[in-house]
C-alpha cells in the first residue's frame, strides 16, 4: 500500500493550512525542492540571546525561556536537513556551557517551565540535577553534526557531560523509549568507539526484549511502536525489526490519515493551537517516514 497522490495533496493542504512556519519550511525542503536557508531562518526565531531555544519549539513547553529539550529539538532539525549552521551552533554551545549542572548533565526541564502553560508531564519541582533525557541526544547530535571537539574551548563541558551520560547508561530504564533513544544517539556518535560498541551490545539486548518494541500496530496505551523506533530504514533499531513488521505498521500509518489530510496526536493537547502545532509537526514527520520507506506515489 502507498499513499496515493490525492491523499498526499490533502496532507500538503493540511500542512499549509495548519502547521507552524518551521514545519511548512520543513515540508517545502523535503517535498517541494525547497532550500535549507528558509528552514534555518524559521528555526532561528526560536533561539534566544543566551544561545538556547524556547518559545514552544517543543510545543508542550510554552515558556519563551531556553530549555534543554528545545535545544535537542533544534539540533534534530539541523540533523534532518544536514546543515551544521555555525551561528546557531555557536549559540547552542554557549547556552550548554552555562546550563550544565553540578555533576554533569542538563536538566530534563528548567524550573521556569512551570511559569507558562505546559503539558503535565513537564511539571518540574527541581532542576538542580542533570538528566539522561535530554543530555544523551544533545551530545549525540553535537557529535554527529561535528559541532564540538573534545579539546579546545568545548572540551571541558563536553567531556564532563559525556562522563555524566556514560555513568547514567547502566541506570537507564531499559523498557522506556525515551531513555533508550538517548543512549542510542549518544553511543552511535561518541568518539570512544570501543567503549560505545560494548555498550551498544547491551542496548541490543534491551531492544530484543519482548515488549520494548511494540509489534502490534493496533496496540493502545503508553507504548512505542515499530515506526517510533525505526522512522527510517537507517534507524539503529531497524535491525531488530523485520521488514514484514515494518510493512504492517506502514499500512496502518497510511490508514490513520484523517479526513482533513493530517495525522492525529496520541496524547492530549493543551489547546486548539497546541493541537494544530503538534499535528502539523507530526504530519510532516509521517510523510518523511512514508518517503523513507518508499510508500509515497
């Protein structure tokens, strides 16, 4: 089964009618021969004077102030379009050098998240300690983008935070998607390959454990399914998922397109505006997955 042209055009209409400028630019870049610089321009609007990112770049965190998870989101956009923008990354490095906590790591959320509308899972009572999530992916993406070095001006805070992630891998919740993807991104790109390969063998054991990767495309509840773990054939976890399982999930994904052309959320929205932002982002992501697996006509 493929998403036919008429249904793709309905998705396109949904994106242009509802999505944030950033996600419209992402759509243009991937599907309409757009350039990278409009994506970067839209992304820069979320960057603060301290170099971090806020202003609901992660749509469930509405504070304008910089948040580590918003930096993670910004780095993911740079990775998606394959551009290590020097100016954006210079600001990120400045922010992260100031945001690390004693003992290493960045907090899951800074305390000012509570001062603005936010999803209940972002309630924060203490931001004094580092967290594997999002520190692992932040460092992994920085390594992947070749945005920092282990020596020179970045060496101090980068090495301290890498040490923090190394120390937290064994403490990760082996069944929790959010913890495991933090480990994977870090271990895929951290320079110490011998140590990383040894840890990845342990991660492989976690991924092979029944239930970690939900194989039932119709499963409900707080589960993470095949296409969460492997949104493209190049995803690390894909080697533990059969082509048949991927095919079943892609068929269901196509069937989940809604009448208005977009894809829905699997979690409650904060507001109608928040829902539109999430659905626009999710719709672009779903189209990218279908494109990656050759499921667009």
